[in-house]
């Protein structure tokens, strides 16, 4: 993927600064970009950003026992920054996140799976067809509907953006420093 180095740098910087709010903003921007581009790699990146933002909201990840794993995550992001956004590098980052989570497992669903479900449900709630959402995210339709219903995703979508506004957001995300 060309011209996405600033995006990875933003993600890496927000994570290094433990700025989960910035990661959440990047996640939201990626979801809007996915609605326009319908790019699977953006979906994978959004899932990773979601997981990273969730990690930073949990105080246990700041403990010493996670220090090495958090550095491994930063190193995996550096590799993406240096080599580019591609399936292999993003999958390596996802695996590093999963390994980190296994150190002190507390959830029924790991953060990557939850991120996939949330992203799929959000895309569907924002207007992407159920079939397109399922194909793009790899999540089966029934799971998307179930998660969206249980979390009342449709009711949480406050403002609708027209295509022009979505394009402005996408340009801002891709072209900013």
C-alpha cells in the first residue's frame, strides 16, 4: 500500500505515547476510509488499532511483566513502518498482540476477535451491506447481526456522513503528516 507511512507513524507514535484516545480517533477514521475504499488491508489495520487502543485502557498492560511484550509490539510496528503495510507484517503484529494478551488472559474473546466483530458491526451499522461487510471482514453474517444487535450498534451511530465528508476524512488520513 503506497503512501501509508504517515498512518503507521501516527499509530506507532500514539501507542508509544500511550494515547488511546488518538488510537480511537485513528480507528474511527480508518472505519470511514473502509466504507469508501472497501480495502481488506484497512480492515486488518483497523482491527489492530482497535486492539492497541483497548490495551492502553487497561492498567495491567503498564506493569513490568508486559514490558517486553509491549516493546515487541512497537518493534512489529517499526517493521511495518520500514517495510510497508502488507498482509505478512500486519499478521505478525496481530500475533504479537495475541501473545501479549495471553500473558494475563481475562476475556472470553481476545482483543483481535473483538476488534473484528466490532469493526464488522460498525461498517454494517454505517451502511455497508451485510454481504459486503461479511466478505470484507471475513466475519459471518450471523455473527455481525448478533454483535450489532447485542451492542445496539445502530443506536450508537450518531451522525451520518455523506460521501463528500467521507472523502475529506479519507484524504486527511492518507495525506497528512
